[in-house]
C-alpha cells in the first residue's frame, strides 16, 4: 500500500475503518471558519458538545429550536462526516419550563415521547448513533438509578420507555447508554448490570458509551479489556465517547514528560479500540486544548486533547496516528 507522508488522523481513520470523532461547539462552528476547517481536516465523525441536549432544543411544549443542531447536521453532510447524537435524556439538561412547570407524570411522559419522536425522527437516515440516556446511574454504593426528575416522573422503568420511543422513531440508528467511569471499576459493573437487564427485557439497546474522561497517568489495564469484552459478549457495541486526558498544570505549561505520558494514554485507548471489533469509534471531547470543558470545570487542570491551543498536533495526536498507521500497515 502506498501511503503519503503526514497523513491526518482523518485519513488514517478512514483507511483503518475506525471512526475518529470530536465534540463540536456548534455556536463557534457557525462563526469561526478556522475551527470548521480543523474539524473537517482531522476527524470523520462529530457530535455536538451541547447543542443536541434537551435544554438546547426543547424550548416549551411543542416548541423546538433546531437551528444549531441542524447547522451541525448540515456541516457533517457537507464534509462527509458521521453524525452522533448526544443526548436525549440527561438529568443535567432538563429544561427549566418542564422541571418547574407543575406537569403531571402522565403529561411529562407524553411530552417526552413526542419530543423523542420529533428529534430522533428529524435526523433519521443521517444520525448513526444516539446517546439515549446519559449518566443515569448513581455514584452511591449499590449502583441504583440516580434520583432524578426522570426517575420521579416516569418511574423505575423509564429507560425501557425512552429506548423504545427512540427505536420507534428510527429503527436503524444505534441506541447507546452513556456514562462516566464506565471503563472499569464499580460504575462499569453497574453499567454492565443495567444494560444486561435492558437486553433481558427486550429493550432495543445497541451500545455502551464509555466517556473516558481520564487523568494523565491512565493506562490500559486488564480490567478495562475484560470490561469491553464482556460488553461485546452481550452483543453490544461500545465506544469511547468523550475522551480527554487532563493534566495537572496549576497555571504552568505542560512539561515534555506530561505530554509523553498523555501520549501513552491516547495510544493505549486507540489500540484498545482497534483490537476490539465491537468498538464503533473513538471521540475526543473538544477540538483543541483551547476548547475543552476541563479548565472551566476542573480548576488547575488542562491540556487534555490531542491538538494544542493553536491547533498544533501534540504527542498524543502522534500516538493515535501511530496506532492507526500500524493497523493500516498490518492490514
Ligand atoms: O452558552 C452559554 C453562554 O451564552 C454563557 O455566556 C455562558 C456563561 O456561563 O454559558 C454558556 O453555556 C455553557 C455551555 O457549556 C457552553 O459553553 C453552560 O453554562 C455550561 O453549563 C455548559 O457546560 C457543558 C456541560 O456539559 C453541561 O451541559 C460543557 O460545555 C460540556 O462539555 C459538558 O459535557 C458533558 C457531557 O454532556 C456529559 N458528560 C460529561 C461532560 C463534561 O461535563
């Protein structure tokens, strides 16, 4: 095979057959041409960081705002990129008018069904995956469902209902349950138990999203390999949906050692995806270090992505590329 030098992640991902995606701030995308060029150059899949969430779309009873969501869908089509949806249900994205509106459980259920049908139906034929439910599992020991507006309103079987409604609206799209710390440890057991129960009940679920928000120093271990293998043994896909590897910076630039360490984590995760047929993609949660949620939400931490603040590829970018290149050469 003839390969040109300096292939982008996107070119390598296309050749290796592993979607490599990115979370996009669609508001920025609509105003910043360079940001759009970088996305289309390096990635072959995209997801909106915020603009497909209910709080962004669902503005009132029968009142939906699709301006930014449509913008990303159109950008993805124009640039031949896969589109992933995040998310139909999340306790942190309940529209205030709905939460505080004094609606009965029956009305909430009926409006939510309508909402899911409308949103999923709108992108039918283009959307390849939806995160149907995000972060429904409690962090408390015992791994129960998190105590949320949705649990209160819709009852303990609410996941069954929302997956079914999404499936009614688009029988072809892959439906995911998405969570953090789903890669290994107690939350991964809880996720495994939850999706196993959904499958036993005949719920249309097709994948598990593992957010992969790591701290620098993360390395692939046997527990993570076993976890993705047991998800695959259920017949489900899985995906690294929100990858970032944050560094402790405390106001200082990243050191060479930190960057090298981060590259090892990104390389490990890419190798995990490539060595497991159930891996449907590897997505980064932000385009560059300038656009990550980390510095704003985790004080003192930063530089978590493969492109630096000036869109220059970091050692992490080279590690993902190397891993993809090895796959392409071995094929
Ligand atoms: O758009 C407004 C802007 O007009 C306003 O001036 C500014 C002032 O705070 O807020 C802006 O909205 C913020 C939005 O991000 C866009 O930047 C919201 O306050 C802020 O809450 C929102 O945070 C997002 C967070 O989810 C909550 O929705 C982060 O960008 C986004 O990275 C984060 O993503 C989540 C995933 O959905 C689920 N997994 C964890 C992940 C990280 O928390």
